[in-house]
C-alpha cells in the first residue's frame, strides 16, 4: 500500500524520474489535451514498471483546466486516506493557496518542483512518521500503566469524560485531541473499553483486558468522595447554592466518615473539576449542582 502520492502536472513539468518509483509511492500524471505525442514515449518506458503509476487525461481545455482536475483528485484521495503524504510536482504557484489551506486541516501536503527535494521530503516524512508512532505507543503504554493504578470505581463512564480524564489526569503531558481520539480508538479495538450506549456515550472498562491490578485499593479519599456524590445525587431539598454553604453541608452531614477540613477542600475542588458543581458567579461564589454529571462517576 502506498504512503506517498505524487501528482505530476505534465503541462508544467514534462519529466518523470524513474528513481521516484517505489513500492510505497504512487504517481499520478495529469496529461493535457495536446500532449498525446509527448506522453506516448513515457508510456512505453513505464509500462513494465511494478510501482503504481497512472496517466490521466481529463480532455478539458481552458485556463487552469488541468489544475482544477488535479485539485479534485487531491480532495478525492484525501477523502479515502487522510494519512497520505501528498506531493504536487509542479512549478505552478497557484497550488499554494490550496496547499496552505489543507495544511491548516492537518493534511500532509506540499508542492515541490525539484526531484532531489522530493527524495528528501519523502525520507523526512518516513522518519517523522516513525517518531510519531513511537511517541504515540509510549503515550498509550503510559496511559495503560496509569489506568492500572486506579480503582475501578473512579474510572470514567462516558467517552467525553474519558477524553477529559486522559487530557487532564494522566501523567502524559500536552496530549493532543488527535492523540486522545487515537488512544480511545485503540482502547476500543483492544476491548479495554466497551461502548454500552451509543446515544449518551456510556462506556465500561473490561478490567481483565486491562490486566488490572486487583489489589489496588480504593483510597480513603476516593471512598469519601463517592459517598459525597452519592449523597448529592439523592439530595432533593436544601441543595447548597454557594461554596460556603456546600462546605458547611459536608461538615455537618459526613461526620461518620471522619471528613476533615482538608478533605472538604479537596472534595470541592474535585466536584468543580468533574463538572458536578458549576460556579455561576465568581464574586458571590454561587454554584449550581449538575446531577447528570454524577451518573458518570457512580
């Protein structure tokens, strides 16, 4: 399967170098309507080549006609495989606007007009991809090791919560949204997580697939936190509306589990972080209880 796709604007560059051909490179040559004789010689030279090379003659005329056809095929192949390394082999700078836009969409595309530049950029792209794959595997393994240290009760129960959990809670720093998505896909592929409800994104962790360390204890703080959010879920009246009243509520209602001032501060911080309570006015420190968020954690 090819990893690099080279589009050659034959109206602009009438040469195809055989040393560009490789098993993981595909070349598509776009031929103008008046280039039949010119291209026939090239067809004879390349007819027996094993590397994939394709000649396309759109049979259209007009200003930039071939450019628009190449642009269409670029989009077509991106739609099939966004991970392709795409090179437009042309001296025509009109492609640069399209290329700049696609690069903002994280598409690996560039315009080159020198054979040596093509060889160099293909090699650089291979090295970059290998490094990215190595970095991803390290991040994934670090996350697996991190998840193993957590008690089952504190693991996320929604895809969206898992995304935030990976980005904010793990030891992997500066993890991108793209990496997060890939990690979640790999967790699903390896059956470590399972989607139990497509509509709300509910998930469950298959502990045995995670090779979960069963003797990992639920920390005292985790137990206190779970007792608090279960209590808040069932709370119908006298729901605290300020940080201050919430702290008093915790002091008065959780004496049996030896909750102290430090626990209360940590619990309030975590309630905010988990989105269970939301500060609606920073000045007066008014809060709102989001009960729907509680279901994610219990």
